[in-house]
């Protein structure tokens, strides 16, 4: 159970899913440490929820060391920071590839290792990785992003085996389109009529419940589980549907 005394570390806390998740845990009495790059936003959020802030760029190895120190003390780690990039692979700059891999893969892996070491000592805890439906559906023009999210799905499933004997839960939360600044930051705003974006608060609430009920995988909205599973058994069909409907 989570509540007063539970120490929660949330990356990507400057805005979007990360900020909403920090507020959701704080509402349950947890002490929340938010990690991000926006000093003003983090400071204000930490003040509002009675938590603490840790300003860090997750592409900086030295900054990661500082965040790992916080992760070692966390009862719950929520890896919510994410970087996007939309466009053809042949047009993707090397620097953007490195940023995507660094923020979406390497940083959560290093933080999970640090958190797991601390949780093993305390015989309990929970790791949460915010993935994406793109990691299941192989979205066109998001090859590197999709690959990083698919990697995190496999990473979480793998470490669940070593975490479980020590009382540590591992959850993957798989959102679809979320109403945040993510799409504008990646350079291509979301313009489709369907699926409709869900609020960040809805994802945050499912993250908290995933920890409370130790759920290994959560889709937001729930119906996204169907296309994800369909691709697992009929990849040619789902690829054809994606080419037809986008």
C-alpha cells in the first residue's frame, strides 16, 4: 500500500504525465521527489504538493548519478520522462537518435537499477515504466521512438523475474494519445480525430492504481489492449490496417 511515509520518485515531473502523477501520489500522502529540467515548473510543483525537486537533464551522465542517489531511497520509482521525434528514419539526425535512446531507454534502466538495489535492501517497492502504444504497434514515422518503447516493455518484463522474489513489483503503463505538450515538442502536433487524446490526470490515476494493485501492465484507455494483442498474433493484418487508416 502507498500513503504517508511512502517515498516516490517521478521523472518527467516538469509537465504532462509526470507532473500529474506527482500530484496523484501526493494526494495520497506520499512524499514525492520530482525530476525534470524546468526549474521554475519543478519548484512550483514541489511547493504545491509539499514535495521536493531534483533538476536534472537525463541525457547528462553526471546528472543521472544525482538522480540515481534519489532512486536508491525511493519506495516507488515512476519513469515518466519521455522524448519524441516524428519523421522518416532517413531524416532522423544522429543527435535526436541519441537523445531518444538516452531519455527513453538508458536513463530508466540506470534509475531502475539504482532503485532496485535500495528496494531489495528494504524488501519491497515498486517500479513503474511509462511506455507507449507505439511500443506495441510499430507506428510509421516513429521508428526510433517505437523501438525505445518496445525495449522498455521487454526490459520491464525481464526485470520482473529478479524483482518479484524481493517483494518489488514492476508495472508498465501503456498510454495512447495523451493531451500534453509531447506532440508539439516532438515537432509534429497531433491532428487526428481518432483516437481522442486522454487527459494526463487519467494516466496518472492508472499509474497510482497499478502500484496499489501491483498490476504488471495497464493500457490507457483500456481498449488499446485489443490492437496491441492483435498485432502479437496477426502482425500482417495490423500492419495493413495501419497503412490503410494511419
